[in-house]
C-alpha cells in the first residue's frame, strides 16, 4: 500500500487546497497522523468514521471485523464542526501550517466520551492519564474519513533513527533478518530490560528491534532526547549486527491490555515476528484509591487470547528480580530458595 502520493501529485495538491478549510493538528494528532501515513497504523486509511469508532470502542474491531483495539479519532471544536459536512475536504496541517494530508469527511459527530472512557480504559477515573486527556483535553466533536497523504510531519532530531514501515522493512530485508523480536519502552533501559531482551533473543532465535516511543508518553516521563542517548549507549551490550534501534512516534494512551494489543499490531506492521510483553505493560499506575488500574499480567492474557489472529508471537516475561548472590537479574520464579533478592 502507498501511504503518500508521489511528489508531482503533492505539488499539484498544494495549489488545489488553497481554498480548502484547514485544521492545525496538536501534538497527539500529529503523532496519530504520522503513523497513519507511514504504515504503522495499517489497515487504517484515515481517522475513524463513526461506525468504525463505535465498533472499536465496543468490540476492539473495525466495522469490517478487523482487530483494532484503540480508537484513532480527530477531535474538533463545535464551532469548527458547524462548517463541515459529509463529503467535504479538509486540509490537515502541522502547527506551523505545513500541509500533511487531505481528509475526505465521512462523518462529523458528537461522541459520548464518558462512555468511550469506560469502554476503552475500563474506568472514568481521571487519575488515568488516557482518561484525563480524553475527558479534559479533547474537543467535543469528532470528524472521520479517509486521508490522502501528502507529507509526513517534520522532525529535526535523530533522523537516521526514524523509519516508515517500508523503510524499516527494507532495512530488515537488507540485513537478511528472518525473525525479529520487538521491545517496546517509554523509559530508559536498565539492566533488567537488557536481560529480558537477551533472553528473548536466545529463546526465539531472533534479532532485536528496540523501538522506544518518542511521541506522547505518560506525563512526567523522561524526555526523549535523554532516553535516546541511553538507548544508543545500551546497544553496546549486544553482539554486533544483532540489534537495531528505531524510534516510534506514537502517542501512548497508557491503556493497559488494549494498548498492549495495539502495540503488537503496530510491531507486526513494522515487520516483527515476535513481541516482548512484560509485567504491567502500558500500565498507567494506580487509580485515585491507590489501586492498580489493571492486573500485572492482564496485557499478556489479552494478547494470548488473540495471538493467532494477530500474526505475531508474544514473548512474555514475568517479574524480574536482582539476585545479590550472583549479581544478576533473574525471573523471580528462577531464584533459589534462600537467595538474597531485591
């Protein structure tokens, strides 16, 4: 599938859109449109229309029954919505006005965001960062429809580490990698992460793709500039030519099990055969009563349920602990009785 039009068509489109109404996208929307246009969100062809949105919220499937757990929506103000109708076209631009895509409107509607919160996140508690963003920061109306992709959002940092789906697949092909296990993270990698990834490589006979999120993560997380330098350093902990680092411009929702399923689909799109899922994957932490929003292994259970349909194999890990006697990280289940651990 081609996600962006040829350059000649882009030049022609720039002149045609001069009379179209425009929307300047916010940070969340820019992350979403980049993955819509670079192949990361396949099979989506644009922001969800009303039927797909309702189906995804209710059943984790698009209206055509394809598995998709997270609603990818374009929110707009009521004032903007009044000027849009079905079959209209809108120019979508970045914050500086650079043209990215043309949206052909299929629906404009007023969603029930409280219901969406319960269906997608399983809670209305705004201690959950995904719920807080949905209820407090999104505009009240949604507009959905297919996109004509003209250009990807621009970046000025780590360009060699940013890949579209076709680019990363081509790189994997040149390396002649047959099995690829993906590791998702929004944090700096520490020793337990390194141990997990080494074990995953050994267990699957796969090469490793470290694909950290550099879009929107949990509020308070370490900035991506610092984290990328950490990832670059940790590459030295692996044998030569066995690992690749690629940055993912994802806006996380911190949606626990549904989000883990989403992450697996994205890694399948990028050409991975295996996906590491550990304890508390995509967990937002505790709720307003100081209890976890999700069980520690709920994400593993949901992915296991859909693993055959996903077309990517889960590599699951339980809790890792540091064993003082051997000065190394091990699975808690492997620690000998009487050993000191932390």
